């Protein structure tokens, strides 16, 4: 007979993980609230376990911070989703909004900086 793994939603733990990830990426509650189209107060309540993080918001948080729902809801797989590459992810996000000219200039600067 197979044993079932039971995972219960814990709003406080989910909120703590959201807060941890948000801070790792340098976002304020206001910035996350704007991204999710929520109030600052809603983010505060979610992070303190006083309000449930609805699935649509959870999905957007996962996209923004490169985590999966298993981590967000249950704390599983942290080693796969949060490593030493937070800075690289942050830089990649900035590069996504650059023009071609900006990218060429950044490449030149990197070559000078890295001496390659």
C-alpha cells in the first residue's frame, strides 16, 4: 500500500518565504505590490501569514523571482531555485530591457572590466 505525502498550506511559512525571496532580489513591499497589482498592506499581510497568497499571485511571484510553487508553498527544492546566482538573475532582468545599442556598450564595458 502506497503512503501519501500530505502537505498542508501554512500561510505564515509561505509569507516568510515570499519575504525572503523578495529581499534577496532587493525589492520593497511596494515594488512587489505594484508588480502584483495589490496594495502594500496586502503584501504585508501575505508576508506575515494574515492573508492567503492566491494562486495567481503565487504564479507571478514564482515568475518574478525564479522559484517554483513547491518552494513557495512547501519549502521544497530550495537548493535548485535559490543558489549563488541571484546577482546573475538580477543582471539578466536588467539586460532584458536594454536596447541593442545599450547591450553593445555593456558588452564592451564587460570586456574591458574582465580583461577579455
